[in-house]
């Protein structure tokens, strides 16, 4: 398959905020679509390293960043006249990043969020954080199975761009799509964000299955019942369940629960092998969003009286000292019921 872009957008100036794996991957693939793509890397030393070597050797080793991508730690240079600002920053870091660069974001720029989580203290979604900080403006969110390691290497990837304003979602769809990155559009922004947040918690549980070597039967059942919890949660939040049957739900759930690239699944696997969360966090180069999101989802479920046994057991393992085997026993011994 060639890497010919099918919807080039030479008029768009795209500023990508975040020098992690996803930010680097997005900047790389978008460079073939738009005349100007710029990547903001907060750490000046690391920004210089990526700019000089054209490689994010820490998180995407072996992937060369095109020369056309401008890399800098200077947010003013990155954001000047930007028409689209793509935020590839974990949910936990969006507020601090916006405190540094928020005033530099052009008022006319379209905000696009690739974050998949729920803020712990406020229990709000990434798009709501951005609207709180940047005013009540349109935000497009990206969801679906999209591991940076595969996106950057031009392996076929499909995601969905969602916004309350369909025209803005279509704008992102057309600006981002190429032969190896197919973008769909819809208007269920809330559903796409919730799907992306919830699947990370289920992926930790799937990783625990792997770490405990419970087998395919257990993992398949866990993923299926996890989807039931995701659907129950979204219905309580007035989200159409159909969204979870698409890329931002089942699609992302399959990829995150099964892939060796998944940080959330990896965290669960190490937990299942007996490692503590503190040990795991020290050993990892990047944030696993599901660790923070698990606490947020549990809080929201308690507020809205939503039954989420898998999420409860994941939180028990992460934060309450519960052993993964005991958590598994709790799930298997729950009262019998109709499916």
C-alpha cells in the first residue's frame, strides 16, 4: 500500500502539543497532509534531541520524523497562526500544559483532543477541561484503536473524529485522513470520550488476566462483561450505546485489551505477576491513563449508582491492596443472574 494522502489540506497549519509517542506519531503522519506541521515538546533538551536526530528515541525508537515537521520547546513559535491545535497530552497534564500555552492558542484555531481519560479531581472529560480553560468553543475528540507505534509506521489505522458540530468533525476527518489513517466522523463527542476512558480500565483487568495466566476463556469473558459495564455506564450518562459498538468502543477495547503496545494492559499484566503499582510506575516511561481513570470512573459510578464490578475490582487491586487472585474470585463468585 502506498502512503499517498487522499485528503491533503495544504491550507491547515497544525500545531501538535505533546512530545510523547502519540504526539510524535500524529505529527509524523500529518506532515504529508498539510503544508505546516509543528510539534511542541515541553522539555527543551528533549525537543532539541528530537529536532536534531529526527527521532523520539525514548518512546518511538526507529521511527524517523520527517524534516518538514518543525520541533520546538517554544510554544509561541509552534502556535503562531495555527488553524488546528491537536492536544496529545494525557488528561492529567492538560491543565498544567494549558497554563503554559493557553494564552498563545489562536482564538480561531480548532481544538482537537486525543486524550482518553477523566480528570480525577473534577470528574470531567478532556473536552470539558479545554472548554473550561479556553472558553466555550468547538472541540473535536479522536477515538478508536490507534497505537502510536503502528500509526507512526504507517500501518492501517482507523479512528473517529467527534464533535457536537458535525462540520468541524468533518474538517478534522478530511485534514487527517490519508491512505494509512482513515478517519470517520460523528456528533457523539461525549460517547467517544467515555468509550476511550472506560476501555482503559477494562484493559488493566485484561492485563491482570494475562499476568495470572488465566487463559483465553477468562479474558474473552472479561472483555465481554467489560463492554456490558461500559454500556451500562454510558446509558446512565445519557449516551447512545450505538457509539460503543463502533471504533471508539469495541474497536478501541479490542486493541487495548490485546496489544503488546497497550500501556494499560501492560500495567495489569505486571499487577497480575505480583508487582505493586508503585514499582510499575517507576519502571514505565509513559503514563497509563487507565490508572487515574479507574478512580474517576469508580467515583462517578458511585454517584450515579451504576453497577460496575470489574471497575470495582480493578480499583481494589490498584489502590486498596487487594490481590489480583482475590479480585478474580470476587468476580467469579458474584450472585448468578441472567445475561
